[in-house]
């Protein structure tokens, strides 16, 4: 049976660290409020570089660690809502930067679930034997779309990129089970960058534009805990596994409290959930691959380990993957 397995990880993270105390100097907030409500202590914020700089940095690290030549990469998928341009795609910019001249490159947009959607798409191309490998990167420069005058959202987010190389495998393992879902009817709960249609022939009332992230925080909180719980239950049941068979649960890092509530509902000790939000904030599509790369660098992941990755975000979208390392 053909499957796709994760062969390498890598990341590109801004050097600049902005602490809660740094934010408290420029807005009415405090380290205590942010930590208590979210678990965030600091975040990495771009010093001016755009997304392509960090996605390309992540890509270079992944291919170096995988020992693969750029020309042998067959597919590049970048998950993001903050690409440098509407076109070209972020993936085409990575292609140029790393010299992956033979790859097909495109982006997927599923906000904080984006990396999981990207892995799912790449996995299908590999399983269908269309491509042998795929670079899948999640990256965001959220600092360019948050409203720095809105303390209820801007303190939550950070910048960065990370990803994996997926490779065709004929042995057991890899991406074992997935559950993706979308609920467009609730799209207004979480939006970013509304560009209104405007042209010289407009017949309608001008529509409202909004350049920033808007969010109903409480609605997102409820949706997120519900989807972590149902996603984890679904993939465990589909795989015929119990929570004890899973080495780590790797959730999207939106808020440490969301993970606490979900872990409690699932009756799974919280320590089994990998949480690094304290140092990154919410990096949307980058959060799960940043966590995976950090776990890999710390030597926490061993061949055969089973992981459950779960994400949720704008759209609304969600996804849960069972992955064997
Ligand atoms: N510092 C200090 N006070 C603040 C701040 C801040 N940064 N932000 C808001 N407040 C104030 C509010 O003005 C309000 O004051 P008031 O009572 O005088 O009106 C008070 O704190 C409470 O505000 P709420 O918005 O009700 O705070 P809540 O307890 O709901 O926490 C939070 C907000 C942290 C956003 C929470 O709703 C949450 O975590 N939601 C989940 C959403 C999430 O994590 N989204 C991330 C992006 S989406 C994604 O990744 C899918």
C-alpha cells in the first residue's frame, strides 16, 4: 500500500521577540491578562521581512535535513492567509527561492487549519502516485493584518513558518486517518482582510472594507474545544485505537485554555498535548508545523510513534490527522 510519511521538518521564525510587557508599553494591556486568558508570554514578530522570506527559510532547512535536491521536489503546497501577493502564490515564491524548478506549486487557504488541509491534499497526490514527494509549509505574517489598536486581537498572534517533506512510502505508517470539515455558514465568526469590490462602473452601494482580523473570541473558543474533542474521538474510533496508543496530541496553538478544556473533556492528561503557545502566540497555519519541528528538534519523536494533529480556524474549518512517525 502506498502512503505518505513525514521525512523531515524545518522552520523559519523571526528573531525579534515581543513580550507581553513590550505590548503593555504601547497599549492598555498586561502580562497577567494575556497569560491568564491565553497562556501566551511572547511572540516572534517580523522585523519587516514578508512571508516568502520565512517560508523559504523553512523550505531550505527541510530540504537540507531531508538530503533531497531542490530539482527532485515534485509538489510545493503553502498554507497561508498572509502571502506577499494575491498572485503569485506563496508556494511559487518558495519554488523560485529554493530552485525547485520541477515542482508544481500552489497555496491552500484554510486559516489555522491550513497546514492540515495542505498535508491532506499532498497526501492524495502521493497516494495516487502522481508525485513522489511534497513540501508542505504553513506560514503567516499575521502582524501585517492585525489591528495594532485592538488589544483584544493583536496580543494573540505571532509570525513564523514551518513545514514538512512528505515522501511516498510503501511501508506501514505515515498519514493514517484524517477528518476535515468546514462550516461556511459561520464564516463571520472569524474574518481577515475584507477587500470590497470597487470599480468605475459600480452600481451598488460601496461595500465595507476591513483590512484586519475580526473575531468573536467566545464563539471561536466554543467551536475550537468542540472540534478538538469530536476530531480526536473520530480518528481514534476510525483507527480502532484508544488515547493511550497516541504518543502526543499536537493541537493548533490558539489558546492554552482551549487545550485545557478539550483535554479535560476527552479525559486525557494535559501533558500529552504538546503546547508551546507561551513562546509563539497563535501563528495560524504555522502553529502545528512549528510545534512538530520543535518536538523533532528536541528528540521527542521516534519511529512508530502515533500523533494526532488537530486544527481549527477561519472558514470555519477544522481538521484532525492521525500520523505515524
Ligand atoms: N488586555 C487587557 N484587557 C483586555 C484585553 C487585553 N489584551 N483584551 C480585552 N480586554 C478586556 C476587554 O475589554 C473586556 O473588558 P470589559 O469587561 O471591561 O469590557 C475584558 O478584557 C474581557 O474581554 P473578553 O473579550 O470578554 O475576554 P475573554 O475572557 O472572552 O477572552 C479571548 C478573550 C482570550 C480572545 C478569548 O475569548 C479566547 O481565547 N477566545 C478564543 C479565540 C482564539 O483563541 N482566537 C485566536 C484566533 S482564531 C484561531 O486561531 C482559530
